[in-house]
C-alpha cells in the first residue's frame, strides 16, 4: 500500500489512528477534577506541540539517525521558518499556504549554506561548526537584524516578530478570519464534544499539524527504505569504504542535511501558523539541544522513535512545570505536618521551574538502561509477551 | 604500455624520502606483486595510486589517463578497486546490503538522488548483488549482519564487493595479513580463481612470500622507497639484491 511494505504501512496506520484519536486518548480524566488539571494533555496548545515537534524530530532523525552526523544547530532552521511564515502573514495576509511554502524554502536555503560549510568536517568538529553557525544566526536575529529603529529590521529583536494592524497584508479580504487560516478555516476554530463529564476539544490547527505529521512520517519511511537511505546508512557505517566504492559522500550528507533543515522549516512555519509570532529564543542553542535529547529519548535511527521522543519530552515538560509548592502540599496533606514540609522542600527542586532537572534525570535513565530509547523499551516489553505466548525465537528486525 | 604506468614518482614526508623515483609498469591481465621489507614505501605507493596521497613529482597513468589530483571515488569510477589490509565493509549493514552498494555505484555513478524508490523494487540491483554473492559462495549468508562474519568471510565479502563493480584493476593491500594458514590458503585459492576466470589485472602488496610466489607473474621489489628489481618469481628467489634488501649486507 502507498508503495510501502506491509510492516511499514501498519506503522503509518497506527500513527494515523493515534493522530485522530489523540484529543480523546490524552484526556482520560473527567473535566474539573484535580487529575484532569494535572495530567490531561488533550488540549489544542499541547497537542499542536506534539505534532509539530514530532515533524521536527522526524526530520532531524533523517540526518542524525541515518548518517550519524550530529547537528547542534537545527533550532536555527526552526526559527528561520517561523520568521519566514510571520513575514508572509505581515505582507500577504493570514493565508497559511504561502507562509508554509516560504518557511520550507527559507530553511532549505539556510541549511544548504550551513551544511555546505560544516559538512567539510565530521564528528565533533561538524557538531561544533553547526553549533557556532546556529548561534551566529541566533545573535543576528536577536540583535543585529532586529533593531526596531533601523531600516532593515527583519526580526524585531527581543520583542519578537508579530503582525500589526499597520502591516500591508495585501491579500487580506474582509471575510477572512483575523488569524492564520486555511481557506477561511481559522487555526483557532474548535469544536467541543461533551460526553458525560468529559470535554474533548477538536481543534483545526491540531488536525492540520497532525496531517503534516503523517505526511512527514510517510516521506521519512520512503527515504529510509530507498537507495538514498541505504547510502546514508552506509555513510554512518564506513565512509572510507563508501569513498573507495566510487561514491561521493558529500552530496549525500548535504542532501540529508537540507532535507532535515526543510523539515525544521515546516515545523517552524506550523508553529507560526498556530500562534503568529516568532522570537529569537526559538533559535537558541538550548532549543537545538532539546531536539537532540528528543531524538535520543525516542530511539535514534528508528522510524517511530522521533514521534515518541517528542511526545514524551513535551508531555513531561508540561506536567512537571505545572506542579508547584501548593500542589505538592495538597498531594502530601496526608503526611504529618513537619514531615510534609520536609518532603515538599525535597521535591521542590525537581518540579515547577526545576522541570529541567527531572527531565534530565529521566534522560540519563533512558541512556543508561535503554540505549535504544523508548523504542527499545517497547521492543523489550514486546519480546517479554512474545516469549510468554510461544517459545519461538522472534525474527523482528531492529529497524522498526 | 601497461594498464598502470607509474613514472618518476617521488613522495617526501618532512625529512623522510618515502618514495624516490619509482617507476612501475603493470601489464594488463597480469598479477603483479610489490614486495619489500617494512618501511619500503609499499603502502605509500598504493595510496598514491588510489588518490589518498598525491606524489610530489612524477606521473601515475591508468589506462592512458592521469589519476593525479583525482579523489578516491573518481579513481574508483575509472576502474580501480582497492581491498584494504583490514577488511573495510559496512559493519552495520547486512551482507546483502553491503553487496548492493557497489552495484548501485556501478549503475548510478558517484551520486544519485533516488530517495522515493524502494530498495526492494530495484530488481536489477538485487539480481546483480545475489549473483555477486553467489560468486563468492556467500549467498546463504546474505541476511547476516556483516559485522558478525568471520575474518575470512569479511575479506571474501570485501573482495566480492570490489569485483561486483567489474574493475579493470584490483589493488590488494596485504590481503592475508593476520590470517590463519587455512584462511590464507582459501584467499589464495579465491584470488587464483579470480585471476583465471576474469578479465582483470591484479596488483598485490604482500609480506607473505608464500602468497606472492603462488600468485604473481611479475614481482617488483621495493626497498627504501626505490624499486630494486622487477622480475619473474623464479628469478626473484635467488636474486642477490633481494637477499640484501631483506637480510642485510652480511651473507647468510
């Protein structure tokens, strides 16, 4: 089906079902309860981030997972995509199609330039070059190109680029919604499904991002199974042999770099479509680091890993940052008074503003106990069940 | 005119003259061995032939065209394949995938962007790769991870991958280094079979005299970066200059 093997098609189908049902599955607790406040993730803002960061990490995995080239500057392409999209909103109007097309094109060009320079080196030197070039882009966006009083204010610096009423928006018609839209359908429009005590939100922006996620996932499966993908894996395995087999590695790695840069551009454009502003902090090197963390969490070089990694990271970031001291006191109210205070003080650094610490610890646990990421965890559980059912050796392939 | 003509090649590393005025002519469809004691410049010479090093002076012509200034992949596409001292294969890939890569390189050249076609639909490549594996008696191992092959099988696979490209010149860099006697003999048999059944020129760098004398038709002896003699194996054995290079001045 669709030019895919049965196994891959099944995987695509599973992801499609996940995308469609996410607003329901991620809202397991009825509205108004404390559990819903804390653990429900089925609201548009967060689900959009699941899908968009999924796209970003899928693209990153084409570079890092297949060729082994670890780029530490992919957030720069995400940011460039966002800026391009917001400029389209400012100049043309809120139609998202030109915005997304331009963001992919702009990020493609930037990644071509960055890749051309940094792919002259490999290993740690490549990583440092991408990091340096991306930090340069960040600083350009943050200060040099963002001075509101200069005539070339491309990024609006610290404030961030946003749409003002004074902007041209030449294609804007009076009937269009005053928000990014697809053929008049605002990305903010949503339907509430009230079933019992549950409130499910079906949001246009989320489903559009989900559709792009499926498309991105499909393209990545095709690339993984193509001769081009085989060459990229050969680059990771033994570049010397590849060179002495008559193959020029540079264009292969450069194409992989540009493709993953364009994925990042798409993700950046979509972020701007869901919320039409772009800030330089999106390009900061810590954001690039987060992309690396998400792809390692999910499982490097696997198909489904990036989606799992992005989802895991965004979900835990979200709930951990919501837990503050008063929530902790509420949860630990059953403990004796003095002991409760001690416990709250102990847990305090790990939650709320300290969510980085917990996520970092989780990341370390995954690296130490599951070097293959969440996908390896899933495979181990799968094998456990397999062995219980029938005592036959499984013939699963590691590249899921 | 040989298929490979090396003329007046010099290569200096700082104060060390690694190659001094090397002349070498490898005849088409012959097996030519280059021997010499440690540090004689054998590997330097080989690296000059495949584009890894560029000689300071001199010329290297393959089939009438200069290889100097070309990159390793360009020289490979001209028809020179190299087998390494320690087998260089794609350890993360299966044996079949390993074999498919030279088949792609042969069909599509040094770069092709076929990102949307499935590998399993490339019927001609699959057929070519299976055929090449059968030639090496490795077709039954095609689903194995190539890193888990034995040393001898890795060498076999590497030679098979080079042959799948149908090169005109096969360069072997100490193909039996570090091998057990049985594996060495297997490799000799394999190379003999290649010599007798294919349209190919073989140049081999070797330490092991047993390998050299059972394969080569011409032997060049290199010492301190300069060719001493070029002779047939029969004439090399008792040659005084060769004894001197290997054993020193004193008579044995």
